[in-house]
């Protein structure tokens, strides 16, 4: 079983929502996945000023040494002026020892992003390739082959690119990942895990596939305003439980709530 770490930085939860969906795609292949976040570099005072919610309790901070325990990585990078945030590059800068020992050499890596308007969604991921290259890692792009229809869907502002999954958070950060964004994220997880198994030669143990959120819930909030997004996030979404034929309720996750409430951001 390939051990995959999803490494994130997420202030308002959009990257975290995509990471959870990518994780479901990985799990559907029978491989192992853990989600981490990089250390915050902003002071609590600044975080309060930008109304950042507390980070998710179930997602631990990763250290450079932790990378040694994993076979492959997917990194979630929200844009900052078309580049990776300092928090991500700070983490990259802490991996000098791994670079010197070649610990990450030929390990597969995938990337995904979040932007408020779409500006910089590809350059942000490209900016990470310098680190990937110096480590001698194997970049596995999303490409078009498995998600042509989703990437070509221009009915809503498109967060993903062939570089990786993505979402558009909106100018005030209130827009949630769309059904399309979630489906692409799930597929990226699935495909990345399958390719990583080939590249690393580690056989996967097939486990029951989990449905993507895109398949199992109604669309989150494509193109919505703050109020509508908040409503979409907090409204209980009902779906038929195939096993019991009873309706079950899906409550908004903390990330959906914080993404729907948030404020800033260009
Ligand atoms: C300093 C700064 C620069 C940003 N630059 C851009 C940008 O160039 N293009 C863009 O679309 N969004 C930009 N954003 C918005 C973030 O990308 C957005 O907040 C993020 O994708 C939300 O992800 P999260 O909910 O996971 O934190 C910027 C935000 C900040 C704080």
C-alpha cells in the first residue's frame, strides 16, 4: 500500500475541503493517506485581524522529518500573488537535510490550488516545481485525460487546471468548491494514487471505493454570494441512504462553515 501525505496550507478552509476530497479518491484505490498542514508563520494578532478561523484539530502540523515516512505527496497551495505562500516556502526551506540525503528522490508529487478569482492558479503550482525539481521528485500532473469534461466545463468559473485540482474562493472567500471542483479533486486523488503505485512499485490493497462529495451531495455553492454560500454550507443536505433507504442528513463541515463565513481576501 502506497503511503501518501497530503500537505496543505489553508487559512479559510478551501484547500482543506479539496484535500479531504482528494483523500477520498486515494482511499478508493486501497492506498493510505494522511492530511497535514504546514506551520503557520503569521502571528495570532495578524490571524485575528484577517478573521482566520482556528486550524482543523484533526489535521496535524507536518515537519520535514515526517516526509521520510511517506512514499508520495500531494501539496495544496493557495495562491499569494500567483506564487506559493510564505508558509509553504518556509516548509520547503526546512527540507534542506532531505535534499542533501536524497530522501525525496524519485518520490511522486502532485499539486492543487485555490485562488479568489483564478489569477495565478497555474503560476502558483508552477512556482512549486523548482522545489520539486531540486529534490528530484516526480511531478504527476492532473492532465486532461480523466477529467476532460470537467476541465472543459465553462458553465461556472473553473478552479482546476491540468496542473491540479483547484477552486475559486471568490473575492470575499465565501464561494465554496463546486461539484465540478470536488469531482476533479477526487479524480486527482484516485489517479495520483494509481500512478504512485506504479512509480513506487508498491502494490495497493483494494478497498471499497468511497463516493466523491460531488456524487453524494448536492452542489455546494457554485457562483454564489456570501449569503447564499453560507446558506448552502449550513443548510442540511438530505440524500437517500442506499443501504437503509432512509434519508440521512449531511451537516456542514467546519471548513464549509468557515469558508462560507470568511471575509478578506482580495
Ligand atoms: C496576500 C494575498 C495574496 C493573494 N493573491 C491572490 C491572487 O493573486 N489571485 C487570487 O485569485 N487570489 C489571491 N489571494 C486569495 C487567496 O488565494 C485565497 O484567500 C485562498 O485561495 C483561499 O484558500 P483557503 O480558504 O484555503 O485559505 C490572495 C490572498 C492573500 C492573503
